[in-house]
């Protein structure tokens, strides 16, 4: 039973890491879009 529990814990660790990477990439993408929007508006005004 200890082996199954350790494998389950390792699997949850890997799964949590993958989820954290996906969420982080979406957050970075959102901030990049926020940074791009003011610059594109300034370019249109010029």
C-alpha cells in the first residue's frame, strides 16, 4: 500500500506541475496582451 501511495503522490506532483505551467502560460499571455493594447492604440493615433 505504501508503494501505491507514493506513486499516487508523485503522479499528483507531476499533474500539479503541469497545471501550474498551463495556468502560468495563460497569465503571461494575458499580461502580454495588456501590454500590447496601449501600444497599438498609440500607433493608430499617430
